[in-house]
C-alpha cells in the first residue's frame, strides 16, 4: 500500500487494522484506555532497525518531516 495522503509515496506503509491493535501493542503505542493506537510513525530500514519514531499528540504528522527521514535512510 502507498500513502496517498502523503502524496502517493512509493514506500510500504502499515495500518494496524487486524488483529486490532496488535502491531501498535508491539511498538508500545496502543492506548489501552481508549482501545485505539496512538497516532505515531515509525520509519524502519531494510535491516529492520527503527530509524525514526514519533508520537503525535492531537496534531497530524508533517509529511515533509517524515519524507526527510525516509530520504536519510534511502540515499
């Protein structure tokens, strides 16, 4: 899947739909009280190392910030 909301970037993205919250629980960004994942972004390199992690409180992620982080590991 490509992130259309980020201008259709050709990078794989993950949404945590099923099983509900499983991935966000593994990354410790699941809000148990609300039963929903916290708004967060992780950029993971080809070796599986997290190169960028950001949790967002009430605001939307800045696509340019995320793309800049992706560019750091792909260039």
